[in-house]
C-alpha cells in the first residue's frame, strides 16, 4: 500500500466530504421524490465516501484486496 501524506491526504478528505454530501443530498431527493434508483446510487456514494475517509484515517491508499476483504489483517 502506498503511503499518503500532506496535500494528498487533504485531497482525500475533500473527496470524502464531496462524496458524502452528494450521497446525502441524493438520498434526501430520492426519499422526497420516491426514486428508488437514485436512492441506491446515493447509498453507493456514501459507501465510496467511507472508503475515502478510511484512506484519510490510515494515511495510505487501499488495494483491491483491502477493498474486497477489509477484515483480513496485513
């Protein structure tokens, strides 16, 4: 896994906040307008935001293995 420091970590935080905001707004619109597909996409956006928050918290990029099986220790 590649280490993330400085400006890269800040950009990861910004990405996480943007994805979280888009997911929450999309989910609210999906509830108000009763749009199922938008609700599902919004849940995926929030999940993607959580992955970016994980990058910020651990200061390293995630591999495909870490994404698929996060419970496995390294």
